[in-house]
């Protein structure tokens, strides 16, 4: 992990947000001018259950330093049950990533409602700070290096 | 390759003050597929939209990216704009550079960099967009209402008045439901029958309404706009076309020992019976389990006395199959069984009754002709105790976790009516909280306390003990005065919790409508779509969705009717094109997608496919796009990637990921 | 084995089945391979011994599409896979005649070789009918004897039991050979530091030559077309040039079979590079058991899998961090 001394580490962070709650929560954070670092880029999906673990692995492989998924609170899913499936999938995926030595701080799920602009902003600030403390993600980009 | 136009909005200074919009447009021209880029003050304005339309025509654009505010704000505006210019509306993607960028960042360089990346992601996505067309499906202009209580009647009347045919299916021999058992209604104390029966008559007489009583829904297939339903019309043993409703058969029937369902078992009825005098239809049914003719072959008295010759012992169940565009569930409620509440001695004493039984006792047509008397010895009571929340707001598994909502008000009503008619009777109410939200509700309750001297005690009753003198010893606590209370009562009335009609589980399964742990039907959205089921074309009316009183039930019934009318008014349904589709060459037919679909939109068929020259019959997933709402749960469950979501395809999302991580 | 052959011939002769799916002898004493037997004379090569580790369930996907019934020999642990395939509508139960074959643990030739045994000419004690607790290996350098258990596949040390979950008839005795906890190795890795975990998996996965043997053998990995071979995820590359596919293949494969994997161990058994691939699947199984209650894929075909069901009270993904 060698970063040029004078080059500031700017993490790449992908946030998957469901259209109905979390994306709207991010919009509210915006209209409330609640700042969070520009390192976070949001991808809109209809529901957290649309997030395929392959998307997350792909992000890491392409150089993301952290991936966060946001959805409606359990019980509030626009499609009734989507986030319950997403919750199981992400729990197992994150546990697997932890198992192969990817720091578990690089992955996160947060339930953010359309009214929780503050929570969205706070979550993103926290997450970026966490990624800063972990530094650049080298592992998933380099899981299979042939010596 | 797409020919993409990128339009960067200043949004006045909302975006332009923090994002170098010119730079974003300039950078856009370096992206693959982008042939046009410009920035403008307000893209959403008429002039802004016109610029997009002009560019589409001039440069033959096939895809549009608008870098502006949230797509939740103006995605539709831009979709309509490009459609007017001849482009498919789903060829638009919005990069949110306002809410997600300019409004939260201060540094211009940083915000511009981010805006460029968001633009790139949108360009990458639109490169993979395909024109999407909403599907169409037909609508059968007929509605089915399951349940003939006040909710079902009101929904049916409203739909029928709008000019659509409605069928009501009611399990019991008459429509009317719980409301027909109620004596008076709160908070106005008007007579329940006086306001309900005219509606029953109206429904019966309405040219657009067909009522199937003593009938049940047996099978449902199809989907929104096009349901096919089998209704089992149980054998009534009475020819409805001949019966005049004279009632002689009921008088003469020698079998009179069956507890009356309508009077909650407080008295008995004959084997051939109508549940109550104002029943609709006023045609009796023969209860074959109680009828001597059916049990022994002898008797046949009703047939002999029937001048119309309407009795038909050989009548068989009949299955009616009908098509419907919309289905409204109005299956209502019942009181919970009290077998787990032995401490209140309900099963030990006839003088411990439920509130609904009290309604029948107070009713002039009830078992006591409306005289308040003890069911054990017929004596008028002097001391009455009401116990609230029996099985409601319960933390253990004996009762229900929810508040039954109506009990506080009907108990106030009962207390007031008793004190009004029998001023010498003392009325005590044990309560946890008195909950009276609703128009004129709290005033009503206060009248009970202040004007009628009803004794409200905050506290719960621990035990009701029948005494040898015929009285009931009530042991409770007063939480405010912090003391034990022991009271001798003549009658104890239990405000038992209400629960959804137990049949609703079966019905929900047939409709693929979801149900919660308490058996209440789940609404599509708790706040914004409270009368719709998540399953398209299924609407919820009355207590089947959650506890409510009569006015609330009627308003919800009307709302459900409006939603059903809104559906029936359409000749064709345009379906959201962002639905899942299965690639038949990749599908394994494993059923995992159907297992996670909340809408029952996925079915399987054995289909001959041509896999690069190899023909074979395979089990293939089929998505009904009229039912699919586009959540995408199935796409992730599918290991082969056969299932994909239009508008949010795997490749589109991966392209966004790649663009962001580039 | 003779009883099995006799019964198979009988069922072929009386027309109950059109073919038999079993194992035929290979060119070495320890490499029998799955094969179809359609005529009486084919059976001269039929073998069933300790080296018949291959799980034949997956072959039944294609076999049950053929005309007539196929007799298949399934060991107790293979029947879980077969059940899972029934549940996913991949095999037609009606077109299978299942003989539950006895099993006393299958052998791992690599493990035997690792004990310094070279120049193997023949092995006795591997016959299924043998009660022998030892294997006698005749080599160019004389006879060597090792305890049977020392030659067993890893998966047999964590045997799921001697019961066949589905069968038409059973021939031969089975033995529960479990003498270890199947999650021991997973727990050992879990307790490592992140750097150690990463080093461990990086080392193992770097051996992968993407031969697809694991994918081909895995009964859960039975897609008509794998995502890695289609263009649905932009991951299809004829040559191994796509780094995404390179790096994530095994994780994605494990995720795709999570909740469906019966832990049959074929992936590790067939890996020519000796990568302990089952450690991915077992991690998912261990987590599923811990988070959502014990679940064995293929045990009960009426129960929905853990990734196609949920409860309102499921643990949050943050449990991973909290657990430390």
C-alpha cells in the first residue's frame, strides 16, 4: 500500500440506493444541503433486492475501495419483501468477503428511508471516514495474482 | 452504436454555481457514443425541452442523457419530451448532478469531477438502453366483491353506481355481516339496522349487482384485469326463484335446537332458517346437518307446508365460473375465541358475555326482545362490569398484539345506553387506556363518564369468580388509587379482541395476496396505497386489512371501489415496461425466481426451444408483465442470469459500476 | 458389487430400465469413471469400489431426458444432490431408478500418494464388500499397508450419515465414517487475521487454471449455460483475459450455489490443482446454519432454501463486523 506522500488518498465508493427510499433519502440530503464527500457515487436500482453480489464484486475488482448498499427499512420495502432477501444475500456475501480477508469495513448495508436525509449524509460521512482509515483496497483487485 | 446527446442543466445557479457545466458538456463529447453535448439554463423549461427535441432531429440522436436534478423530479418530463420528438421515452437517463452533487459539495473542482463521473455512468448506461414498450392487457369490466358485510355492500354499490357489473359472494345465507348484528352505532346512537338494511335492499335491487349468498370462492386464476373465478353456490335446498319468503317453513320446522349463529348462540334456530328477519335474500336455507329429513329421511314437513313448492331436497352445489377485472376482499372479522381466558369465567357462567352478545341482548329482535337480563335466570342486572382489552394489546400468545380499535367506543356506547334505559344499574368499566381518536369520539366517551355516571377504573381484572348466589365476584386493581377492587356483579361483559375472518387465509392464498402474521391482508403501501393489495387488481375493503369502525370501513370501502373503478374504466392496461424477462435459452426452470417473486408473476411452461439447432422441450420461466412490478428480486436469485430486468439490466448496472470505478 | 451387477442386469433384461449409470474401470487401479451400461457385455468393465467417489446425480439431468428409465447408483451423500435437483425440476424422478449403493467412505488417491506411496500397481481393501480396515497397496517397491481411514477423502471424514434420502432399493451396507467436525477448517480460517486469510486464499486461488472441472462436477452448478459463458454480465471471454472472471470466479460460483450446495465435496475432489474449494461452500453453509438455523440442502424437498426465504427478524449484515 504505497501512496505518494503528497498525493491525498481519494477513495472510490459506490453506493447502491433503492429508488423508493434511499435514493429519495439521498435527494433529501441534497435538498437539505447535508454535505458528504464527493467520493461517494450513487447508482439507482429499483430495490435493494436488485443488487446482485456480482455488482459489488465487480466494483471492488474495478478498483472501488468501498461499497455500500442502502434500501428501505425492513418492513417498508416498496415491493414488500425485497429488502429481506437483500439482507440475507448481503449478510452472506459480506461474511464471505471477510472470510477471504477483505476488511469488513469496506462493505456496509444501511436502511435509509426517504425522510432520513440526515441519516444518509451521516452514514456516508462515516463510511468514507472508515474507508480512509482502511486505505486503498488492494486485496480484491489482487485476489488471484500468479507469482 | 448509439448516437447520444448529453444535456447539462445549470438549474439557474443551483448546479452552475458549483459545477462547471461547460466542462461537463465538453468532457461528455469524449465519451463513446456521444455525438452532441450542450449546457443550458433550465433543461426542464419549455425552451430546454425544445433544445433536446431539436438536437434529436438534427443529429439523429438515439439516446439522451440529461445531467440535472434528481430523476425522481424530472425523468418523466424528459421522457415525454423525447417521445414528442419521436424517440422512445426509455432512451433517456438522468445524471443527478444537483441533489447528489452541486447541493452537497462546495469545491467547484471536486463537484465538477464528480458530475463528470455521474455523466459518464449515465452515458455508459444509455449506451445499453433499448427502446421499451409498455405491454397491454385487456380488462374485464366486472368486479368481484368477496364478503357481503357493510364493507362489501358499500364497495359493490359504489362500483355498481359507476356503471360496472359487480358480484358479491357471501358465505352465510344473507348479506349484512357483523353490522347487522349490532344494535346501535357510535357516536350517534342511531339504530344499526335502520341504516344498514336500506343499503342491503339497494344492493339487492341494483341492476348492476348480483349477490351470491351461501356461496364461497373456490378457485381464482388469471391476473389483474383478467381474473377467472369459480364460485361454489352451496345447495340451499330451497328454490330461490319460487320461495316467497313467507316463513311458514321456519315456524313449522320441528328441529329447533341449533344455536343461532346470528344471535351468537344465545338462543336456537330451526333447521330451515333465515339468519334474521331482514335477511337478503329473504330465502331460507336448510341446514342439512340439523335437518331431520336429511338425517333420517323422515319428516319433510317444510316441503308439505310450502305453498310455493320451493323446497328442493335434491338441490346440489353449483359452480359458477365468471371473469372479473378487479377483486375486492371484504371478508371482515370475528371475535376471538375466549378459551384461553379462563380467568374471566366465560365458559363457566352464562352471565359472562362478549360485547357482541350484549348487542344481541340489547336488540329488540334479539333473544331477549331487547330487555337487559341475565342469560342464566332472566333477572335484570343491578351491577354490570365491562372488561376492556380481552385479548387485545396482548404481549403473550394468548391474544393479539394489536389494539382492536372499536372496543373503547362500543363499550362507552353500551354503558351509556344501559345507564340511559336502566338508570338504577351501576356500570363499571375496567380499562388499560381509553382510546377515542375520531370525530366526536372523545366527546362521546366524556358524556358516558360525565353525564351518565359510568364508573371508569384504570386497571385490569385478574379474575371473575361465579358465586353460589349466582353473582360474579370480580377481582381487579385500580391503578390510579393503587388498591385492590373486589366487586359483586350480576353481569360481566368482555370486550373480546377482533380477528380477521379465519377464511381469509385460504382466500389470500388463492389471490396470491399477502397477509401479515395476524392474518390481516397487507396493503401495497401502508401510507400511500392503503386499499390495494401488493397483488395488482386486488383491493382491500374493511376490517380484512386492519381493525376499524363502521365509518372508517365505509370510507375504505368507497376508496377500494374508486381504485377498482379506476381499473375497470380502462379498456386496456398499459403495463410498466421495466419488468423482468427470462431468456429461454438460459433458463434452467429451477423455480428459484418464482419463490422470491412477491407478486406471483412468474409461472413455468414446458416449451419447445431451439437452442442453436438443438430442439428440446424445456421448463421455462414466464414473467407475466401485467403482474411484474419490476423489483428485480428474481434476477439475483437466478444463477444463470437468464432473468434480467428491463431498464435496470445486469449489463446496464455493471456499465455504471465500471464507469464510476474507472 | 456382484449383487449390484446382477440386479442391474436383471432390471435391464426385464425392461424396467433402459440403461445403467455406474462406474467403469479406468486405466489405473484407482481411477474408475462414470459410464453408461446398456448391454449385458458392457458390465465386464463395471466397478464399484472405494475409488468410485464421483457423484452421479448430475448426470441424471441429461439421463432423465432420454427414452426409458435410467438406473443410477447413488451413495448416501449423492442422494442429497439428487433431491436438490428434483426440487429444482432438473431431473425427472419418474425416469430414474435409484439404487442406493452402500458406502464405507471413498478414497483419495492423492492423499494416499502423499504418504510416500509410489509406483502403485494394485490396491486391495478398497472393494466395498471388504470388511478390511486397512488398504494394502501393491507397488513396484513392495506392499504397503495403511489404515482405510487414512486414505479417505476429506468429505468422508465429515460424512453426512449412512442413510439414503431417496432410493428405489438399497444394495449393500453403508457406514457413517464421520470422525471430524466439518466446520473445523472454516473456523480455523475465520480466526486468522485478515492478512493471513487473504494470504491463504490468494495462495490457493492462484493455483487455479480455470479448467472448469469444479463447475462440471458440481451438481448444483448445473446451469444450461453458466453466467461466465454468456454475455449477460459482460463476463464472457473466450480466453482468460477478463480479470473480473479470473478473480471472482470461485466466490461467485460459491454464491450461486449457496443454499443449494449439499456439501458433496465434488469440487475439491475433482480439482486437479488440489484447491480446497469446498471451504467456500462450507463457509456459506456455516453462516446459514448460524444465522438462519440449521439447513441441509437436499434433505427435505418441501423446504424453501435459505436464500429464497427470510424472516422478519433476520440478522443485519452488520453482524459480520460485530462478530469480529
